[in-house]
C-alpha cells in the first residue's frame, strides 16, 4: 500500500502486494506472515508492515472464522425487512432490539422499500416466529420475512479482489 489516496480522496490505494496478502488471507485466515512472505517473495517484516497499514487504513477490518450455524442447531435463517412510522420511542426500541438480540446477525438502515433490513437465525421457524418476529411486530410497520432455503452464491471476496486487480491493471 502506497499510503496515497485515489484522485477523489476517498479510498486508500492498494497495490498488487496488498491484493496478494488479502487474497491469501481470504483463502486461509490462519496464514502466517512467514507463509505470506514466501508466497509473495517478500520478507516477513514487509508483510507485517503491509498488514498493519491495511488494518490502520480500515481496509482490513478483522480476521474471523465462518460458522455454518445450521450444523449447531440454528436451522431457520431469514432476511427480514421493515419500516417504522410509529414514532421515535418505537424506533429507539426497535434499534435497541436489533443491536442486542444475538439471533439478529446483521441489521442495516436502508433506502428503498424497507427502512431496516436484517439477517436472522433461530432453531426453527416456530422459535423464529415467537422469538424474533413477535417482539418486532409492535415496533414495525409491514414486517416482511423471507426464509432462506438454498444458497445460490456465497460471499466471494476473492472474486471481488480478482475484479479489483483486473480493473487496476486495465486503467
């Protein structure tokens, strides 16, 4: 990473080494700096320095594991959307519920047909209904729930990095 900013001043500039580090980390989050150094023909100090800059600039937010929640009993997963036109007190209660309910994995404010959008999991449809939908209903208007049946595509960050690398090489 050069530390420079793009012409519009919005994004840190990442170079081919940064992209190689990110690609390798995405394919195996347990990769050591020594392994990264060998794969990129650099020394471990260079990799550590680049990694630190990726963290400091916010490009790399965290290293994590991916859990298949259905394998530990959370067999119902859904996307939910809602609007709230009920007043500031209900909005505050809704946001508090979303922030503190552990079965709400992600929640966002949006622009579009839903003011709020979230991904939730629960043991089964009945507990999803009673434990998540029921508490949300008095705080929302037009709560919608779409149960996830089969994935079509999973998150492909490596593919997105390949796209970025292609865009950078063609510009």
